[in-house]
């Protein structure tokens, strides 16, 4: 970590010093002391202090003017796979979220561009890959913020995935204890098994002792559908995955007003790239007469690990949180040295990595009864690496193979230090009983492959039209730097005269996206059970960022359109009445771009010429998207059904067409049983894609789309979990 950042963090934290926690703890009464051991009283006090500090941390983040959708741990449990549901599948239950291949998500017509926060701390994004970095078992509550975000939120602005983790700072009552004794330790062990060789085991632990509290999860998963099948067949060829994840959150109460915490996460995923059989060879290799594409052996490994130390609390009337963090992420792609040459004309061993050191500080100070001033900063220093060693064939100027003996080309990028700085200041102003206004500015500066910056105004308000109806309106000026971890400065000249030469030698540095975002929404509580919402948005963009898979390796690279325009509308409905719960989300979106101005070397010239004079659909543009579900508790058995709907992502030349529409319906049933010698155990049965609908997410055509992928086929799963 940069010494300047560390010194600044220490300076910001110094005002938090207060008298020791133990000295400030109120003395227990004689009756309480007689009824409860001293250490239990201390633990109870720690629980109360931690709860108060949690509330103070929540006050650091406003959402005035933004659209928000909350999914708590109970809602996750109602999903067919419960807390074994991957995080991307959980977020698909929110409005305006579109699924894509390789686990990608698109929110409101944007390509990825999601910011992940854990307990209010930004976690720098990983290099795009197949696996999900975070284990859903850590989630107590996840909130998706979209629209015109307040000045506190910058950089990745299509959506903010704000996760509040489980915590050890609470007391656990053992349901199996007849006396109901309180304990400060507990956990859960889970197992999921079923179709496609699926086996997933999870262990979570939580506890507290005096000033300490902790929460940790560990997960191991394996499956034969690590990546979407490129064929409609029920079983994919060569699609095995093994994944390990871990997360820990530890906190220590320094005193009544200050908490020191540390959280860390790690994920390690190994993937075999699935094969598409019966492909015709394109190139000839000396000594090889025939090769079956079903026998390809391509592999990819993805690693992400992060750690964050935070000092959080309040001094005087100001709440604060100061965090220092580091994240390392890498992808290693290993080709089939023979097969890739025969089918692609290049067999490239690719290594990409990025280490990010971060500082984040957020403050909230109430000014009188009507104003809350929020301010803070963010700084990061990133060190990206992009290395490749490729075997290719010699070729003529048109790319036609001229020899069958491969040559080796090493293309290692120059190391840089990419820096980002951001400051924000905003005021939440309560104007009367019904109107709340949030206005502010943020200033951002990026010094990486290009040096750019912007001052961005933000404005949003919420007006309570009645006790049942609220209106929110917002405007945001956004500045979105390109994802540093994905940029690869390919030396175009190295590959000229080979079977990996690029369509054009034109290239420009990837630019930061700049946009104007307008959002208006209405929520209405129809009665005690129904809540309805309607939201509309429009975005006008310069240097529109998009990503594509260019080349044989399944790694994405960013590029810019000169202009973009994105608009849409969303409808949500939620129902809760005793044992019955339900939700429905419907959205319509249109995302268009014009003229590719960076990364041109990845495109054929005819496609570049067409996009230069026509508005084209972005590859992830989907006209209609829907999700919904119903769950019912029938005498202790919880029954559930949910669905996903999409009108189809884009395909063909310049994204001029779209894939067919699709539905996916999932079913589930869960119940607790008393198992001899084990105790109360939850049993879950789930059917994913219960109707076995065969549908394509991608067909291998379109801008930046390299291969076909199909949605999951029907699968049956059994889950067991035991709390202790």
C-alpha cells in the first residue's frame, strides 16, 4: 500500500480515540448480576454496541433519487437452491437484470459495469471469468441500487450490489435445547448434490466473545457444467469445474464508539472449456492428419483474493468508516497445443493479473434537524499484467496459411501503475415532512493507459405523495473508466504475416465513458399485502464502453463506441400475506451504439464501416426481460416456483437480429425433519429448468461474441443443511 495513502488513513482515523470500552460499560444491577454470569452481561453489551455501530454504518450511504431492490436472506432461502444459488442467479431476481453466457449480468442495457460493496466497502472487480467470487452464504441482505445514484457512488455505475454480511455479533439460541440456553457460537453445514455431477458443500461459523465477533464461510463445489454447453445436448463434453471459496469477517470493539474490523475472501476456480464436436479443421499442422474437436483439452484457472481492514464508528456527531484494502485477481488460459492450431490458427497461453491497493473513507455529519452532510474519498493503485505466448502459422497478406510448421510469438505487455482518485460532497436536505432532496458533486481522476477526469453533479429527490405513494426523481453525470484489469495492449505488428493477424491495424487507447443519466420512479403500497413500482430511465453517452470476446481465449476486452443512447422502463410487484409470498419483475430496454472509436483492430473493416454510419444494437441488448416467483408455506413444507424470461440477446452481422425468446421455470420444496442422532435438518428438493426447455443464450455471432452457449438443461438436486 502506498505510504501516502496509509498516512492519510491513519490521520483520518485519529479523531476516533475515545475512553476504553470496558470503562464506559454501564454497571450491571445486583439482580442482573445474580441472574447472569459476568461474561454473559459483557457479551450482551457488546451485541448492543455492535448493533448501534451497524446502524451508524448504514447512515453513511444515502439512496435518494436512486432505484433500489432489496433481497434479504429469507428471500434467498425461498429460491429453489436456497443459499447455494450463485450470486449472479440471485441478482437475476431483480428488475432490469439480464443474464448472459459465462455468468455475466447486464443491468439496464450496460455491459457488466457493476460495483460490489461489502459492508459499505468497495471491492475492486475481478477479471471477468466463469466463476462467482462471493459465496451467497455470507449474505444477510443484498441491495441493488440503479438509476441516478448519489455522489457517493462512482466508477461502476450500472448497478451497485451492496452486500451486508452475516455477523457473529449476535446471540445464538440452540433450538434443540429445552432450557433455551443462550450461546455465542453457532454455524451451519450444508450439502447439495444432483444432476451433472454436482456436489457442493458449505460450512459457516459465527460467534462472539467479549469484544470479539467473527463470521466465516468455506465452500467446495464441483460440476460437469462449469461453463454453458456450446451444444443443445443434455451433457456437455469436457466441462468439468472445481471451485473453492472462503470468506471471513472479524471485528473488535475498541470502545463504545469505535470498531476495528477485517474481512478477507478467496476463490480458486478451475474450468475445462467445453467442446463443440464435428468441427471442420481450418489449418494444417505438420505431422497431424486428423483431429476430432470433441477431444480438445483447453483449460482456464481463475483466482481472486482480497482483504480489507476498516476502522468504523463515530466521534462527536460524525459517523465514519475508513478502509484500507488489497485485491489480487488472475486468469490463466491454457490452450490445446495441437487442436487450437488446427481449428483457430493460434494456440496462445495467456496470463492476466491485476493487483489493486485501495483507500476508502466515508463520513456523515448531521447539520441541524434538516441536513446531513456526507463526504469522502477513494483512491486506488492498480498493477495490471497481460502476457501471452502464442504458436501461429505463417500467412500471406490476406491471412491465408503459407506453412504448416508453427512459429512462437511472445507478447508481454509493459507494466504500468494505474491510479484512480475520487472525492465527493453531498447534502441530504429534509424539506418539510414529505420532500427530501439530495444534491452533491464528485470529482474523479484516472491516470492509466490514458489520463482523464471529470466533475460530476448529482441531484435527486423523494416526494411522499401520500402515506402509500412515493415519487423519486434523479439526475446523475457519470464518469466510467475502462476496466484496467481487462485491457491488453496487443502489439499488432508482432502478428502481421501470421494466421493470428488482426483485421485492421487501426487502434486507439480505450477511453473513459461519460454520460447523462435521468431516472424517475413511483412506488405505491396498494394495501397491506401489495407493493407496486414503476421506473423509467434514459442515458445519453459519449465514448460508450462495451466488451467483447475477441480471439480463442474466453477473456473479454473493452472498446468504445463514439456515442450511445439507452432507455427503458421497469415494473415490479411484491406480495406478502402470511404463508404466501410472491414477486414479479418486467422490464423493457433499448441500448444502441454508433461508430467504434477504440479497439478497432478486433473488427472486420466492413463491420467498422457499417457501425460508423448506423446506430446498432449492443450485443447484450434484450428488448424484454422478466422474472418472478411464488412461495407458500404449507404446514411446514415450503413450496416454491420461479421463472426467468428473455426475448433474446443480439446476433448476426452488426447485431442486426436477436435470438428466439425463452422461458426457464424452476420448482422447489423444503421441509425440516428431526433426524435421529443429528437433530433438526432441513431437506430441499429442487428442479432447475423443470420443463427441460432448450434455449440459446448466444449462437456465436454478433459483435464480440466468440462461441455459442445454451442455457441449463433440466436438473434435479437434493440439499441438506444442519444448523448448530
